[in-house]
C-alpha cells in the first residue's frame, strides 16, 4: 500500500537564520516577526480579540451565577512554533480566571519536529515555564486530532490544547456541528496569502463560519483584499485598524447575529449517526455507574471540567471486574483502513500515553512502565489467515516499527524466535491503582455497595435508584452508565448488544532468566515483564461465563501461547502460582459503545414510519435520551480506550468542541447496531 496524505504527516522543512529564528523553506516565509514576536502576538491576537477584557467579563458573570459557558475557545490557523498559544497562556495566567476554563485549538499541516521546536522556543526564555509543558506533551508524528491536557500549577487548573495535524479545512469540517459548542475567537496566522493560499481559501472560511457564533471575533496581521473579502463573505463585520510596528494595517472582525442565523439555516442535512446539533446540556451534578476503568476515567474527565461527580459501584471495592488485574497492557490496534475506527484507536492510544505520563508524576503507585510492546507473528494468526498484513509505513516510527528477530530479541531482553512489530510507546501499569488515582479528584465522591437497579427521567433530571430493594435514590442532571456487561440490566441500555467474554490471567513466578524480559511480549498470549516477582500471562478468551473458577486448562493455554517464543525464559507450569478470572465486555465489531444512549423505542417507530429513501437519507439523527450516556464494550483494550472515551463524553456533556472527529463519533455511536438490525429487517420485508 503506498503512502497517502491521509496517513502520513509531513514535518516542516526549516532553515535557521543567523539570528537563530526558524524560516520555512516550503513557504519561503518567517515564523514570527523580526521586530518582536511576543509583542506582535500581544497586539494582533490577544488585544485584537479583546481577550483579557472578555475573559474577565465572562469570569465575573460566572461568579454571579449567570448562565455563561464556563469554557472559552480559541482556534488558530497556523500553530508554527506555538508562540501565540504560549503568549495566550501567559496572559491567561496573569488574569487568573477562577470560574472560566481555556480551550485552545491550533491547526498545522507541517508541524515542526520536536528538536526544531525546542530550539525555536529558546528564543523566548520568558516563556520557559509554559514552553516546558508544551514540549513535554508535544507530538510531532501523526495526522489527526491530538488533545493535550496542560496543567497550570499556579492556577491549579488545566488548559486544553487541541492540535489538528493535517489540512485545516478537512480537520475543522470533521468537528461535529453543535449549536452550543462554538469558537469564541479565531487567530488567522498562516503564512502570507500569496505564499500559502490554501490557508486563506473560501472553503476554509466556510468552516470558520460553521464553527462561529454571534459575537465570535477574528483577527489577523493580513489585510490582503482576498482575506478581507473572505472574512466578510463568512459573515463577519470587518474593521481595519493600525497594524503592528511598521505594518500599516491589521484586521479585526466580529461574527454577526444575522450570519449566525444564516449559518444555522444552511447547515448540512443530518444523518442517523450524527450527533444531535441541538444537544445542549446544563448538567452540574452527574452520577457515574461503575468504578472500573471506564467509569473512573469518565468521572475524572468530568471532574476536571468542574462537574460534581458521584460514582456508584455495586461491589465492595473499585476495579473489582476486568479492571482489577495486576498488570494491564497498553498497545495500539493498528489498521490499513482509513476510517473512524483507525482514527480512534490511534488517538486513544496517544491520549492514554500522555495521560499516564502525567498521572505517574502525581501518583507513582499506578506503576506506569513505558517499556514498549512487541507483537510477534503468532499474535496475528487470524489476520494472516485472511491475508491481511498491516502496512507499517502508514504509521510513524514513534508508533510502530517492524523489527528483525535479532532486533526484537534486543528489545525483549532475551532471544525470541522471530521478527516482531514493536510499539515503543506501549507499556503496562496497575489498573486498580489507576482507578484509585482517578478517584482522588476533589470533585468526585465514591459510594461502594451501591448496585443501581433503575433509572427514571423526571422534570429534566434523572432519579437513580440503588441499594437493596431500591432503598436509596439520588437525583442528578446526567448519568453515565459505565458498568460493563451489567449495563444490559438497566432498561434504557438493555438493547445494547454487549458480549461478555471470560478472560483468565495466569501469574507466574519469575526466575533469573525471565527477569531479563523488559518489554511486553505478545504471541498467542502476552507476558509482561516481572513486577513484584511475578509475570502476568494471558489472557484466555471464552464466551462461557457460567463458571468463574480458575481453570488449569486455561493456565496451560496461556503458557502455551508464549512458550514457543520464550524458551530462553525457562517458564513452565511449575511457575504458575495463581491467577485471576474476570468478565470483559466487548461488541461484535470490537469497537466500544460511547455516547448518548439512544431512545430505542422511538428509533424503531421512526424508522418503520419512513420510506426507503428517507431511511437512507433521513435528514435527522437517532433520537437520544437527554442526559443519559454510556461507555461500555471496551473489551481487552480498556486501558487504551477509556481515557479518550471519558474525555469525549465529558466534552459532549460540557458543550465543548470534541476531541474526536465526526467519523470517530459515528464509529463509537451506541445506536450503530440497532440501525444495522433495522436495515436488515427492512431488506427482509
């Protein structure tokens, strides 16, 4: 398969000027003004959008209890060195809003490599504190959306930075349209229009129009005629004001109320799995059902956005199900496809890596070990039987590398029987301790021994009944169901086709030879490096969930799955000292179900009442139950999936621009199976 623009990210081709500043060879232009990059940013973008005054006004309104959006969103066209973002963060720090959060989006087709970015930012030692965090989380290797959570320790708050790598028009158009989630201010800072016309095209300004609302502002150093005309055509009222330094003019603009109405009226027709554009939550108090990885991850994401979260767990301890194994492995599911599944698997993997790196610093007990993961040829027997082999060239070397047998053995720490696929960012951690770390957030309360028996919607709220004989109940604004296969015991989510799978992990006592293993190794089974004197080996896969006792046969299967590759480790049945059985929940397409819960009864009635044409092109989305959400069926990839799934749900509930593209939200949509069944039913008739 040849390399394609959709898969491969091209980094910036730069040269260094005598002053030490970077210069784009591709666009034959400078990255920042020779007359003072910091001052230019302050003048053109921060003052040009009146940000400091707007932040203060919005924060004061929130303090008074006014119904203001508690998140201010800035979108930049042209990340470059990140200078505008860092200056913006510094201005935010100086103002120190107490009730308002900052969300910054930056589009960049040719991102700088990390080493070049580090060198460029040395020009601004006054931004070193901000640059350090930016550089620590900066990805320079993969196309698509990347959400970075940057902690401002001075403000004790989180700054969200979304990096959109690739064509700006395509990536902005992939953001699901929602009336309540819009950009507040635009920074137009691409290379000059004559040199980079694609960044100033009419079609790109159409996306700016689509994602703007009444009062959205825009500023740019450029007042070229094509730019002014495009900004006006997009619905902005334009002003030319004095430019920075020797530049005669710059541009500021405000999106009009009339343009906002026209934009809403001209929105593209909806389809079944689109997110409802009218969705607008007013949640404050949220109940999360389930204290495994899925539930704890979404509770943490919600808490970081200021929600009060109550986690209800039916067992007497957290992570009592599949999230309670000693060592959970993080790796990325790779694919040749160019679709929402591939995008989610890659973005979720990278998001999880960044999240675990941050949490390890605060909670070393999670034992995050980025030791790398080796997938041997036997790990892909089912794929090989179908004649499918992942093209490694479609991924950056940071994600996956094809290694020879000697190279694989070197990464593993002992001799392996053959070549392997190596994921250098992968690793393992203690999932129960991860759940515990998530729940330490002060906005989260945990209640154990609280089995939820029913949900009732009443007067715009949800009543959650739990405990023996429904003895207890709690009223809340929204509910997230994240209790694995137990979700089918609740009436609203009973129709979800959740598949429970038994899995057994074997614990093997290490020995001097096996202690040399320093990467996770996956064949038909996986084996982790030794931790506290034990290896975790597994996991079996069985649809028989009636017997949850440890099975000697499954112990042998786990061991046989690695034995053919790890003769040097000298591990046999005598090394098995125990194990753990749990039930994982998966789906028939091996993707999780994450999003608002469908109203299955209304969907059935609606679908059956439509003719064939409207069934295929309905101009409507699936009817959903307001304030009810789900995150289930993460299968054996819960450690990878759940951090981004939690952030996606939290952003949806908070009325913020989402961390995933519309193709991803459709791949995760809980109604996709019901729609497939209805379509098959229609064909049968």
